[in-house]
């Protein structure tokens, strides 16, 4: 029996959510905050500076993010998600269409979302050749994303964020970064906002895998989406990440798309949005979040 069918049985029997988080729609009368869209409009605050750091050219650059939050919301302690774009660590931006779509979708459910820029490398990365510049770019992206998490905690009151309920997600290079943040809970405090934790409770990966760090008990739950024919981030990397996380006792899930390539967001949009919302609801314990 596959995980989705098994989780349907779990739902009927009401015996818990262990092993089923992405596949279990939270029960309750609609409209329900964090599960359903309860806001019509989303307020966007663009180009907020969350830190600064030195790039590979030796230049100090400002790091910026865009905030997406429900318009007119009166709740002051809301779950938050940091979103990280793809682009082989050489290109891309915080306005990547799938990140905007996910940010707006979750904001209408009551989340605060932050889509970030991070330091890039002109050479980028490929699975075939990990150059020194590539490795540095991967490290820089992780440190910058950690700084963004710390920024949300440092400014939790300003943005109405529950600092105990912060997650991270991304696409391709951004997914790699999200998983690296999930499994590197003790960072060096680079890029800004020292004195605050960069710990996240959950991470969502679209066509990514963990590159840095080692999975340890008590770290973030992860949910990955990956195609078996991905030519940029091999599917085997995703299964390796899954197995390592599970071996450490971490809640870990993988939705596999047979014969799908790299970042098939449009083809699987509804599945990604639904499973992401379910996963975050359970792993951030939103049953007990402020309403």
C-alpha cells in the first residue's frame, strides 16, 4: 500500500499523523486558518535589507528579501517561511514565479513569507564538476539563508511572526540551500543578525538534495519533491538525503514523479501546493498556533 492510500486509512481511523504529514489534509470546518485561503489580498513589502556579506569578488553586497503577508490580518504570531530561488547558484532572483505563487498562496492562508536574494557565483554549479567557486557559492547561499531566518526572528514583532514556527523552502539550488539550512543548525553567524537562532522546524525541497552537513536527531522535518529523470540534481541524491534523514530519526518524506525532469512545477502545481500546506501544518504544529 502506497503512502497516500495508507494515510487515507490513518485519516479514517484518526490514529495520528506520523509518517503522513504531506498527505493528510487537516480536519476542520472550512474556512480554517493555515489550511484554507481566508484572505483575499496579500501585502508585499519589497527589497527589505536583511543583511550584508562579502561576495567572491571581494565586494560587500546588501542582501534583500520580499515579504508577503495577508492583508488586514490581526494575528500577531504567525508561521513564516523563507523561500530560496534556483539558478545553479549563478542566476535567478527572489521574484522567481513559483516562489511568488507559493508565497501568495500561503499568505492567503495566514502565513508570512520571505523570498530572498543571496550571493551568486558567475561560474555556478553543475552535478558533474564541483569547482571551488561552486562550493563557496553553496556555502554562501546557506549562510545568507540562515541570516534571513535570523532576520525574521530579530524582527518577529515587526512582521507578526511566531519565532518558534519558521520553515524554509526552495527550488533547485534554493532547495539545496533549504536542506542545507535544515541540517546545519549551528552556523557561523555570517551575513548578519547575530545573536538569533537560524533553526527551522521544517524544510521543503523542489528538485534539491542536501549537500552540506549531516542529518541529526531533532533537526528540521523535510519534504522533497523530485523527478526520477532529473538531469541537473540526480534523483539518487534526493533518495540519499531521505535515507540519511530517516536514519537520524528526522521526519522525512519524498514525493517521486516517475520520468519527470528538473523543476516540473507547472505540471505538478496543485500537488506541490497541497502537500506543502499539509506538511507545514502538521510539522509546525499549527493546530496550536495563534488564530
